[in-house]
């Protein structure tokens, strides 16, 4: 049976690396939120135009 060895390592500038990682994640999340918001706005515009079209068709069909 092999014994596990304890490995230790030192990370230099740990706070800076975490800060960089966090700002990268923040930018990524913000861009995702923006994309999702834009998609939602397009979708709601489509829904509005579909409702308008449905109302028009309803009027024209005499219902």
C-alpha cells in the first residue's frame, strides 16, 4: 500500500490572483446578464407584435 505524501506549495500574490479572478468572473457575469436581458427584450417585443397581430386577425375575422 502506498502512503500519501503531504504536498505544500506557496502561492505568491494570492490576493492579487483572487482579485483578478473575481474581476474576470464579474465581467463574465455582467456580459451574460446583458445578453440575457437583450434576448428577453427581443422576446417580449416579439410577443407584443404577436399579440397585436392576433388582435388584428381577430378583428378581421369578425370575432
